[in-house]
């Protein structure tokens, strides 16, 4: 009887969406422990903690935000390839609102000194954040309209903004990298109370999204649309509105990620902000166990998946892998992780965790 209870407990653990992401993260960290000297070293400077683990949390905050939004989209059976471009758009909008004078060919001497003042901003911070997030949500809304109402394939629909988005970001700033001097905005990407400030933002966003999807019927509707949109329609669920909501939230979270990224590097770099992060976000969700065809999802598993992707990137840089080779190594890691999700591996876990029947003697 005791052996059967243990087997049932192991079976529940193996069926959890959290198991394989945690195993994957543990494997990456074990690799760092063995091969990267001093990877886990932590030091405190100016009241803030520094180290590779902290870098994973700080840089991973943007990937986590993208993964949370992407989880809802993929759970409906879609995908959003434009989140990296939306990050670039949001960074450009925020930087331009704080320093529109950069567009002028020549500035009076008094304005030249003013725009580099850490206390100067043309628009107040609350307006910068609200307008930036509103425009990001509009980008998500655009994707949602194309997918839900125009019936365009999600990959094609979001590819439009993925291609055009960086051009839009360049047009907003006239191709200029706007330097961000405004300290209250730059604070968003800095440390606060020992830990990186973006981490606090991610925690708040995660809790609010979890409440929104798990304490209301929205999460159930999203999963229902992903499993069978036609059956959901006959059950009274408006498939179009659910998909529109998912893409809008995804765009909103991409805007938040763009704000964090630009605040961290203190510039609007339309070419590089968010570059290839849409792939990290998609892979984080897949590692978290959400199927690309839609259906059940786990926000926490997607968060761990995002940490797996960021830990892999940080580890590669720590051992001196060139930047142009990181994507290749990351692809190998993803293949190994996805093998854990294969039916063969799952069947193996089911066999070793299945309760054994008592044999009559």
C-alpha cells in the first residue's frame, strides 16, 4: 500500500508541467557549477547585489514578461512573432517623449545642457509610461484583429508587424539612438532594495495575471479556445474576443519589456532592443509545457522556461562563447530540453511511477 502511494505521488509529480522546466534549469545551473568558475559568486556594491545569478534575474525579466504574454497567445493556438519589434517601438516612443529635442538639427546652448540634465523630461514620467503602454497594446490589438477577425494565420499576421515594427521604431526616432538621461526612468532598470527593480515589476505583473486567468473564467476560456474553438463557440464563448484579448495583453507586456530594456541600457536602440527575443519567449513557453496547438497552460512553468533561456545565454557568455555562436548553443540546449517532452521519455516516467499491483501469494 505504501509503495502504491509513493508511486502515485511520483506519477503526479511527473505529470506536472513544472517538473521538466525545473529539471532543465537545474541541468544548466549544474553545468555552471562544474565548468564556470565563480559563476555563483555574489557581491554587494552600493547596497545592491551583483553576480551572474542576479544578471539572470535582471536580464530575464524582459524574457519573462514576453513569455507571460506569449503563453496566453499560444494557449489560444496562435503565436506572436512581433513582440521583439513592439519592444523596439515602445523604447523609441518613451525616449522621444522624454527628449523630443533630439530630432532638431541644431539646439541652442541652453537646450543642449538641459536635455542632458538627469532631472529633465519633456513629458512627465506617468504620461511616458501610459502612452508607451497604450501604443504597445494597440500593436497587440492590431495583431489580434488580423488573427481573430481577418482570419489570417497567426504566424503570417504577426510577421507583418515583426518586419515593419523595427522600421516604425526607426521612423519614430528618425534613425537616431536617443540617449536617456532622465534618472526616474533609468531607475526602472536599476537595483532597488538589494534586488533589481525589474524583478519587483515582474512579480507584480505575474500575480495580477495569475489572478486574472485563474480566479476568473478568462483562463478557462483561453484554454477552451485553444483545445477546440468550434466547440467553444457552441458553448457560448466568443472565440474572436478571447483571441483579441490574448494578443492585446501580449502586446502590452512586450511594451513593458521594452521599457525595462531601454531603462537598463539608457538608450532607444531600435535595431537591437528585443532582437531575437520573440524566439526566446516562444521557446520559454514551449519549455513550460504549453503546446503550440493550444490548450492548457501554466504561467509559472513559462516563467521557469524563461529563466532556462536566460540562464543558458548568461552561461554561454560566462564561458566566453562568441555572441554569434550563442544562438547555436541555445538551439542545442532547447533540443535536449524538448527531448524531455517526447512521448518516449514520458512513457518511461509513467512506467517507473505507475503503482504496482499486489500479487496474490
